[in-house]
C-alpha cells in the first residue's frame, strides 16, 4: 500500500492532508506507515480526490491475480479504476 505516493501523485503533501483531517503530522505519519482502517483511507481519498483502490495499485501489480470464468474456463481480465 503506497498512501504517501498516491498523496504526492495527487499534488498534496502529508502536512496538507493532516491539516484537512485535523490531525498532527505525527498522526498522518502513523497512518501512512501503519495499517489504516478503510474509513481512514476513504477520508484521505476524499481529501485528495482519488479512489481507495488507488492506494493498492502497487500490490495489485505485484500479485497480478488471475480469475477464470466458471463456465468456460477462460482467463478473465479484471481492471480496477
């Protein structure tokens, strides 16, 4: 999960996000370096204007999950936007 990278990609700093969340810089650091809740991820996503799934892009590329159609057995391509 790359919260810090996604925040930066959307033109924000950790300090700006912390201010909008009304928490300290240390608080936002704990969030990006820890295991945030889905609610916290939604809050950050709303602030910077992205989707919660954006925080997991790096993990999705690494694992490249594959899914097969239960009827024909062909590989299905899943795209998360």
